């Protein structure tokens, strides 16, 4: 088949990009369309594919890509398909599904989330911008949401990355979607379990953006004085660094072998935001490390809390995004810390392996394509 994969952007290698890399294993000759492309970072990973970018893609605009949301419809509109494809797969958390298609072109959309900044998390994003420009930002976010509504029926099959996101697709788009959990790299389950006896740090790992609520971690650890390591980059970093005390260390982006060294010192991963799904907790669980997570969103589908038998748990939840609730969860964790079973945690994470993802994704796409073919006949 001639296949096109449309992904919102390739700027940093996060969960959405890892999913696309897995999808490309099913379609190794696929062409790729995207708004922004950091070839220095992704060139080797996408070297076997033709990559077509939008008119927004430039060395300077890549740096401010998140602030250019008002121009996303223009960018996606500038992406013209270079040939007639048998299948288009969009990877959606930005405007990817809005690419212009012929009506007869089968279109599958893998949804990481309807655009958070103009649907589920608009208030969180608005709170992070300057008070005086907030009304202007709100205006453009609402315009983007209006445009997004016009692209809903551009898709023949929605596949959501979690039950949580499937519910958002139903609420915001009035569409039913299949659920296929994102892929966790198989090689992680072959690494030694994290078994260092003396562990003295808590870990935060991911992009430093408002909805991740890293500010809650900083405020909490400023008061409790425990050691916290924060891995990742993002627009919130400078503000958080100024706010943090000496017991909190910002590591920036690290290579995976450097991250693994941090795992050896990690008591638990902290996951304070409401995520669509959240691959990072499972990646960390693959090393037998438990998770302390906010009890909402995708974490409910990945973290197991068994208060009667902690050895059958993969973590602990806290109910509200407050310092008191998080501190109480940390205290509860430390009381039962030695009871967690690293092997059990890993085996739970293995249920979300890449093989499982590829098998389920293939089944749904093939059924859709067959139904599309029969419909034409």
C-alpha cells in the first residue's frame, strides 16, 4: 500500500513521536507529512522516509512552534499530498487530522488527545500566560477550536490511546473510537531491574509544560526537603529553577543510558499531572520502579494500587493536586516502600509492549480497510 503518515511535529522525541516510530514499522515505505521537522534530531530515525513539511517550518519558527498555534490551520493547509495514497494515518494531538484529502481516501486517526490547549486543558494553558495577553490568547484558542470542529468528519476511523482519550473524543467530537494503548519499547524489559539497596531520590521525568504540574512538585519538595531530580526541558524550566531550593536538581534532557543511571537512585517516579495516557510511568515501571500518581486521567489505566496487598501494586495515588495530598502520598509510600515487588511491576508494564500495540493497531486498520473496500464494491 501507498501510505502517508501525518504527525503534528517532530521537534522533540516524546510519546507521540515514539508511537509514530512504531507505526512506521508496519509501513516502512510510508511518506511523512508534518508542520515542523527537527532533522538534526530525527534525521536518522526517519532516513528511509520522504518527509514533507509545512510553510511554517523554519529554523526560527521551530523554536517557538508552541506559540504559533493560531497559524496551525494555515500550516496544515499548506501540506499537499504528493501522490494518491491507499491509506492516510494521522497522529493527532495537534492539527494533523485536518490535512486535505480526497473523500475516497481512507483516513485513520490515532488520537493522543483532542488538542488540549483548545479543548480539555484550555484554562491550564491560559493560566500560564501573562494576565494582560490572556484575552487575546483565549480568542485565538477558541478560533482554533472552531477550525478543529471542521476537521472531525475528515476521519473514517478514530483509534484513541486510552479509555480516557476515547471519552474525550466522544465528548468533544461526538465520535466513537477504538482503544489501542501506546507501545512501550520491548528492550526495556530486558534491562536489569533497579535493585540498588540505597535509593535517596524521587524522580520527575518529562516535558516541563504547564499541565504536567511540575510546579506542584517543586513547591512540595521545597517544603519537605527531600531530594528530587527533574529530567526534561520545556518553557516552564527557567521559572521552576528560580523557584526551586537546593534539594531539587534539574538535569535537562538526558540520553537513555544516563536516565537509567538515575533509575538506580530512584525511590519512585512522581506523576502529578492529568495525562491523556502517559508512557513514562510504564517505561519507568519496566525497571521495577513504583509510581506516585495523581488519581485522574491516563494514570488510572496504567498504575495499580492494591492497599490490601502492596506487592500486587505498581504505585500509590493521591486524590487532589495539592501539596498536602502529595506529601501524604509520599509518606504513605515510604511506610510500605520495601513491600513493592519489582518483578510484578515490570510484568504489569509488559502488558503494554510494542508487540501488543502493533498487533491491535494492525487488526483495527485492516478491518477498516476491508470494510472500506467492501463499501466501494
